[in-house]
């Protein structure tokens, strides 16, 4: 089966974004940068594409122009192992102009949407006791960054 590589369209900041993402995620690197030539359609010598990896997942970023922008219809989910990882990724991805949204969602400074999710929240929100689950869900709906302790407290009725 062919490997699927997400391709991210930027106006002019694909290399900057790839460098930023590689600094945030472990085991990440830029593999290749290609530049526009005389054939265009953009200024010769400017970045055309950047191939990079985030912890083994390949991505391509293109400086394609202002015609298309990111929106919330597509996001990347970061499955975190606990509150410490949630806090780390939340802080890094909301820095320098990122935007907190709701329920673990954020938009980074490049406009790309992420879900920063502690895997432990699945058990809390999916508790077979519907009252516990409902209390946890109501608490989550009031959060931007997911707070596991607050979800547990809400589930417990505290």
C-alpha cells in the first residue's frame, strides 16, 4: 500500500513552519528543500517545497501562495501520555501568536489546527457510569487546554 504524506499549503512560510514543527516534536528533521527556478510560477530562489518528518511521519509543505489557507476542517491529533505532555505541546504550539480554541483544540501561529489530547481522558469521558461521564463531558466543554485533574474531579462530582 502506498504511504500517505500530508501536504500542507502555506503562502510563503513553509520552511519556517517545518523548522518550527521539527523543534517541537522529538525525532524530527527536514529531509529536503526545493526552490523555485526561472520557470516560476513564483520568484526564482524562493522555497517551493519542504519535505520533513515529525517522529517518523513524513510531511510535505509547499509555498504555494495566498490562494488557500488552513481551517478547522482538518487538524492533527497529538495523543499525549498525561498532563505533562499536554502542557508541553500546548505551550509550544500556542506560543508566538497561536490561538487556544476549545476542548483541546488550538491553532498554531501558522494557522494549522491541532488537537492536544491526553489519552487518559478517553476513560474519564467514556466512563460506563453515564452521570460520571456527563459531568466530565460538561467540564471538558468549558476547557480550552484539557485539564485531566479537573475532568477527574468533575466525574467524581467534586
